[in-house]
C-alpha cells in the first residue's frame, strides 16, 4: 500500500517538475524579453533595464529557472510587479476565498449528484431516469458563467435575496462572506453535478447487477440497505475518482465564476495579472493550480486504496 | 448506411441534436447574406431597448440589434470550433496513430506528455497562451487546439492499439505491408467512428471554451460579434436591461446541447461500446 502511494507521489513530483519547466518556457522564454511584455513597447530603456535587474531577467536562463525553483521551495516568490506586495502573501489571501468556494461547490455537487444518480439507476428505464439524464445533458451544456449570470438575475435583481457580487471579507463579516459564496458555488457546481450524477448512475447500474446484490435481496434485506450499504458502497470507487478529477476543474472554473461575481479569489488574481502583464504572479499561480490538481489526484489515490483493497496488491 | 438512417429514426436524442445543429449552422449561413440590421450599426438613441417587433431580441448598450449580433456570433463559434478541433484532431490523430504503430519510447513519450498537459486545467492553458501571445480570436483558437491534441492522441492510440491486435491487421503485416500503409488503409478507417464521435464532443467543448475566454475578454475582440463577449457587456447593464444577459447564453447552451446530444446519439448508433473522453 505504501509502495503504491509512494510511487504515485514520485510520479506526481516528476509531473510537477516538468510543469515548472513548461511554465517557465511559456512565460519567460517564449515572449523573448519578459521586461518588454510587462512594461509594453513604449517603455523607456532605463526603466526596462531597472526591471530586468530587479527580477533578474538579465541573467542566463538556467540561473533564472533555478532561482525561481529555489524561491518556490522556500515560499519566497518575490514581489508582484503590479501590487508591490510579496506574491506568496497575495496568493495566500486569495486562496482564502477560492478554496472555500471550491469546497462548497464540490460538497454541494456530491450531495446532489449521488442521490440523483442512485435514484436514476434504481428507477432505470423509467420516466424518472429519463428526467435525470435529460437534466445532466443540459447541465454539461450550459456554460457555468452564464448560469451564474442567470442566478444573479433571479436572486439578486428580481428577488434581491442574495448579493449580485462582491465579498465583504472573512474578518469583517463572516456571515456575509458565506452568503456571498452561495450563488457562485451553485453556478460552479452545475456541470459537476451533471457529470457526477452520470458516473454515479452508471456505477450503480453495474453494481446492481452483481451477485451479492441479488443475494442481499434474496436474504430479504430492506431495499434501502441493499441500495446504500451493498450497491452504493462499491459504486463509490469510480465516483471518488471522478469527484477528484472534477475538483481540479472546479479550481479552473473558479477563474471565470470569480469574474462573474467579482470575488477577490485566485481566479481574479490571474485575470488581473494578465491585464497588468504581471508575469511574476502568473507563473506562480499557474504552478500553484498545478500543485492543487496533482495534490487532489494524490488524495484520490489514497481514498482509492482505502475504499478498494485491490490496487494495494496490483500496483 | 440505410440501417443507420433507420436506427436514427428511433433515436430521439440524436434527432433533437441534429435539429439543434441544423438550426445553429443554418443561422450562421443565413447571417452571411442577411441579418435584420447591419451588425455594427450604432444607433445610440435606441440603446438598451427591450424586445419589440423591430428588434426581436432588443438592442444592446450601443443600440445594436441583438438578434443580428447573435446570428453573426454563430459564425464566430463555428469558425473557432472547426479550426481548433481541426488542428487538434489532425495533430492528435497523427501522434496517436504513430504511438500505436511504433510503440516503445515514442508511445511512452507521448503518453507522458499528454499526462503533463492534462495536469494543467484547460482554462489555464488558454489563459497562459493568451496572456503571453495577446488576446485575439486567433490565439483563443490556438489555445483550444493545444488542449485538443492530447485528447485525440489518447483516444486514437487506445482505439488503434486494439485494432493492431486484430487478425486482419496481423494478416496485412504478414503480407509485408509497412506500418504506415496499414495505419492508413486498415487502422484509420476502422476507428473513424470513434474519432467522429469524439470530434462532435470536442466541438461542443470548444464552443464552451471560446465563450468562456471571450467572456473574460481573452477571445474575439470587438467589433467581432461573439456570444461570450456579448454576455460580458450585458452583465454591466444587468439592472437596466436584464434580457440582454439571457439570449447569448441561451444561444451557447443550445448549440452545445445540440452537439452533445448529436455526439451521444452517434455513439449509440455507430458503436454502443465506444468509450469517450470527457474533459472540459
């Protein structure tokens, strides 16, 4: 078991190392002169030279890369060009919005999707099943940011029960902050609910055909016990995998949703940094996203091992 | 083929998808020759009007006719989808077929590279590309195409590997045909249905991605009409003209829904055992 997990961990580290090379290449090598990108073509030569010296752009590429990696390892990411504050603190503050948003959306997605999927599989082939499947087809087709705008139209413009956007801050107004995350989390979770429902349904259809389910029914176990203890427990393995994959997409989807609701999260930071051409922030945020995605995948592997004893031996 | 048509008559999802796709493509074609108003005509006196017989879907913040802009926006969506899926598909299929035919280090290198690309969420690849190369429809297409390459490479590799172990392919090898000839004559024709279905789904994903990028201001730039961009502008006026925020989103949703239903229908009709990748 430890062997399996440590191999997965090593693979994730290799992917991460390669990812940093790619990000470095795209952000600092591809554009030619990063200082020129950050300041624009009309910048004066002495300002350009000062910026190059400040960020070490005048040094050879391998030195610059190693310096950045050294900074990543010690959480010293340098200062943002646009904000003038340390990038690590900037990202940390923004994570305090994005992580709760993602967690809320994921929990909501699991809470809705698993019962829906179980229901559809249990009522396989009936109108209820068709209804659920139709809903999932719409769920993956509707752009989540537009769903967010529609939610604003309904709950902020028409009924005025939720704010249309903005974030009061955890310290200033904890309750208001939670309220501010409700609509964005709903918008973010729509397509995830659709995907998870489909996965739950097809996994349940598989397990409901198994011999042990028939045995449980033959023993006279109540349908509730058969569904949830026997069938769902085994169907949860693929559901966990997909939930983990989805968590990665949630983080990325947050970029657009935070823009819809004007939430000061990591997504907004990426967006602002693009407009400010703040390459220092961009490259670190992208690596952070990659770390989050890889970490979630590792967590899925751990959950996998806990739920299903087979990969412990097979791998 | 006649069997396919007969079966498609009984597949409701496929039919709904086909009708929605016809509507989508038809709108784009009609807009090439006719729109109710010239798309870029500014009439500030008539700005933010609600639906009326003159402007069926109202007017935007510059007094432009929303219906006309949605019609021309369909062209943008189709162009972005076709080109990005076209690039991603040609490169991805070539790479995947190569990996399956060659095996060994080529296969290993390709699999690891696509793992690497999948470690970055698609939106981030797009944001990285557009932040370095600049925001434009062309760069949005490029970004979406980059994400499509590993999707097609993976699907092609998996399907082609299954074909390589089939008897008729072994027979062709025994007859002395080279790997390129076998791939071209035997492998690709036999995995075409997988690729067609995947292309339909990726077309839908590309339209969603383009809408998202333009919404962020990273896709097509004004004055090119684009559904995502229209939503971005509409949100500013959400209290004065809430309707504006409905139509472009509905257009995206219907186009994507049509492609998704068509893709699922095609999968059922061509080969129910197909396994698809769904990544967004």
